C-alpha cells in the first residue's frame, strides 16, 4: 500500500511489484499523520514538532538548491538592476549638465556624448583652466579646440572651489556607475548566451532578458504562445484597445529588438510574429 501514486507507478515499472493506491489508503495515511504523537509514545510532542520542522526546512532547501528557475532569477535581477542603473545614470547626468551649465553652459552644446561630458567636467574643473589643460585623452582634437574657444567667451557665472569639488564628486559617482553598468551588462550577456542562446541571437540580450523577466521565468516564456509573447509589455494598450474596440497593438517589448525596429513600417507586425514563432527553433 502506497500513498504516493507516482511512487507506486515507479515501483511497478522497475521491480514488477503489485502496489495499491486509492482514496482509502490516502485517508488512512492522513489519520496516521494526525495521530503520530499518540502512536509513537517514545518521542515527545516537542521532539516530533522539531523533527517535522527540520524535515520541512530540509526539503525546502533541497528544492531551492536544485530549482530550475535559479539561473532565471539571476537574469531577472540583473536586467532589473540594469534598467534601474540606466534611470539613475540619466538623472545624475542631467543633474551634472544642469549644475555645471551655470558655470560653463557652452560645454553642453559642444560635447554631446554624456560619458565624454562627465570626464571633461571632472578633468577641467574651472573653465579658465581649459587654456593650459590637455584634454586629448578625453576629447578628439577638434572638440578639444572648440571647448577651449568656448571657454574664453563663456557667459557662465563664477563658482567657488567648493562648488567644483561637489560637481567633480558627482562626476566620480557617474563614472563609477558607468563602469559597473558595463560589468553588469557583460555578466548579463554571458548568462543569456548560456541559458537562452537562440533567444539572444534572435532578439538580443536586453530584449530577451526583459521578456524572461516579464514572463517570470524562461520556462514560463517558452510555454507562452507566440501571440502572447508578441505583445508582452503592452498589456495596458491591449486592454485599452479592447475596451474601446480599437486596433490591438502588434508588439510590446519585442519592438526594441534590432530585427524588428530596423524593419520597414509595413512589415513590422509580420516580422515580430515570425520572430517570436522562431524563438525555440
């Protein structure tokens, strides 16, 4: 007599034994479990409770240790942190441009690249130092000359050394966050290439990771039909269109994939449908 039907089938197949499993046996085992303290008098109720708790913790640790979703969790956390870093970096860089812009507003129009702008501000400090400052390791020769020319005729206000110290401190934070973002992106790329190579090649690391995060796990994403994956991330637009009886959206997160974004407007919907259909091929 066995209370587990899966175990019964395994024993019958491997050892050719006749095993019985039915509702009466399940009810009998339930009664035995509830009356364990009365049936086993050598073990106190407190010891039995501690034993049950230890067994439950052991099983939980085993399930967590061998969970198939463990790597998925690493990807979900990494891509979520990457998105948070992008938001924070954008806020910090805009704050740096606005703050330093009071002293040297012309620099923002000359140096468009955010990373180059932050490194230039950190090395330059006061705009008056640009005359003798060598910026060749930060900017190309033509931009360096334009920065020096703009510094001589700048309309910015004067600031103190303490102001510059705080601005350069912000620049240090931005540069450190950018370096960590690069390391995190490389980590995410390696993880995606290891567990979802087809998805990575087809849609890219970031889009693939965001789809996994939105679906909850790689297994859950694989079980979704192509039509669902195509509009993942556009649920609000879908429900709004259904409520107002308008055309439903053709794509959600998948729109940011290079395969789809570079397609012509007429065939974007078809390409997105083909892309998600071929994800497991």
